[in-house]
C-alpha cells in the first residue's frame, strides 16, 4: 500500500501550497467550474478540500505502468 500524499484528517484551503502538487490554483478553479477533479467544499467564496478526498482522487488518476516493479 502506498503512503497518502495528503493528511486524511486535515482540511486544506484552496490557497494552501500543498495543493499545487496536483495542479495550480487556476487549474483547480477550472476543474471546479467543469465539475471535474477532486471533491471540494464550498463555504460562500471559500473553497476547502478534505485530505481523504484528495487521496481518493489521487488514487483514481494513478496511471500504472505495466513494466512497473512497485
């Protein structure tokens, strides 16, 4: 089992630098508008991501190479 990239119990703000691992802030805004990308919470104008949802999304977009030994 792979370690999680994000802390499962943490709630990340859209401005948190850690989220730039998956995409720049502007790209995440485009994804939210198109309803793609990781699940998110909206509190008025504030956007939050739950760490567990981010880890689930990362697992869903994982590309496994056939020749991978991991």
